[in-house]
C-alpha cells in the first residue's frame, strides 16, 4: 500500500511517500520545507504567515515527494494528512489540499493525529535505541507490550502511555511552556538565533553544566506533570543580574555556561519524570520523539538512565525528530491497516485541539 502523506500542522510544509507491507512500513521520500527564515525575525511561529507559506509550498512539496519516490500519482493508494493538533490555519491548508486531491482522484483520505505521527516515527529506518532490548525488533515489541512515549517539541511536552496500537492515555503534560519553548526562550535571552534548541545545544558543549544552579521545576513531585515557566523566569533574572555585574562584553563569555546549565536542568526534569512514569506503570519501552529529541545531551542522559533503570529507549533518526510527513505516512498506514477506517473529502475537518 502506497501512501502520499501531508503535514502542515505548524511551520514545516512537508509531503512524503510511504510504502507499507504487513507490519512494516518504509518512507520512500520525505520532503520538508522549513519556514525558519520566515519566522526567525519574530522569534516564534506567526500562524498567519505560516499558513500563507504552506499554501505556496504544499503543491511543489507534493510534486517533489512523488518525483523522489519515483511514484506517479496514479500509483498512490491513499492520502494521509495531519488534521490535528496544531495551528488551525496551518492545519487547514494541508487538510483542504488532501481533500481536493481525494475528491479529484477518488483516493481515500486517512486523517492522522500529529502526536501519533511523532510516536510512530521510531518505526522508520535509522531508529536509535539503548538499553537491554536495544537490538530487538521494535515493530514486534511495539504491538506486544505497552510503551511510554515522551513527545517533546516547540508545542508539546506530553507523556503518553500506549497500551497497544490505537489505545493511548495521556499520563502527563506541561502546565505551561513546552520543553522546546523553554530552549527557545532561554536562547532568546542569551541573544541566540531562533530556533534556540540547536543553538543552546551547540554552545553547551563548551560550557559547564554545573556552573549555575538552575531550578528543576516539579522534578520531585509525585505526578507526571511538567512546568518550565519557573526555570525560564529564573534564567531571565540571572541573565539580568550577570549583565549588570559583568557588562555586556563580560556576559558574553558566560553564555556557554548558562546554556549548558539550562540544558542540563531541562533534560534532567524530562528524564526523571519519564523514568518514574515508566517504573510506576511497569513499562520497559520508552519512545522519545519531537524536535527536542534531537538534543544530544538528552539522548546521552536517557542512555544512562536506560541502563540504570533497566528500560529500553528509542529515538527516531535525527531527520525524523522534527515535524515531517514521513511519520504521518507511517501512522496513516498503521491506521488503515489496524482500524480499516478512512475519512472522506466531505467530512474531514482540521481540529487544532485533537486529543486521543
Ligand atoms: O518538532 P518540532 O520541529 O516542531 C514543533 O514544535 O512541533 O520542534 C521544534 C522545537 C524547537 O523548540 C527547537 O528549539 C527544538 O525543537 N529543538 C531542540 C533541538 N533541535 C530542535 N531543542 C534542543 N536541542 C536540540 N538539538
Ligand atoms: Zn510536532
């Protein structure tokens, strides 16, 4: 079964072709048009601009994805599209494009939950895993035992328990900022480029992780909720104080230390909560996905935790950590295979608040 997949939930315009066969599914092509250049001067995504760029870029992205997969449109069996959660105006571009294609071609549509896409990105080639079962085949494990997914991006920090395919439960989420947002905001305070996560990560390599005592909000609370607003405010006050003390020039030399200390605090909170949630639920497979899962310190600390607490942790290959249509094609294929349910060109609607 060949699937043309479309993803426009936030600020990446993406189209992909995936091929599923039994329990395995491959990404044949995955075109991701980043809008970073459009939004960086605003320090965050501007929905109206994102939607306009999606409208301009979606057809060229689809054309390119089909060409790279060497698939003619006639060889596609279904169209998968993200219909939520995300920005309403952005989602609408992808959903309406998919509906137009479906109506014109008669191909069925598969509406995909964006979070499900992130979860199943680990089924693609290039998955990185650590821990006792790291070498075992994930697909088989996935459908035979429960797993816990930590989805961390600019818009999400959620812990989802997956009982089996199609059965999900949110067990934790952020009360305020998402983990990626915390990286982005700290980066902005340090005068770094948007998006801030990669910039912080790069500088942190040359910084001391214990240079500053950054709070780890809610790290020891019994629930599985996250909060990053306090951490952000703490860094803001520290930056103001250090600038007064050292002057702008002197302050610049401290940036790697602040980056490394902030990164350590964010990563430690994410890992402590996830590990505790896994233990409390008797789960030994953990999936970490979303833009922040590209962070190398996060991967390193999860690796240590996997051996310390005896679980296996899975990360998607780096090119699939951020938003992309390849993961939507994978989730779409699984939905068609395991539920047999399709949507149609007249009833599917974008849903910015979609939940499981
Ligand atoms: O999944 P994504 O591409 O888009 C959504 O937000 O849905 O995630 C982008 C987020 C940004 O906040 C970015 O700063 C963060 O992921 N990010 C990182 C890294 N790469 C991207 N955060 C920390 N370390 C990284 N290496
Ligand atoms: Zn996402």
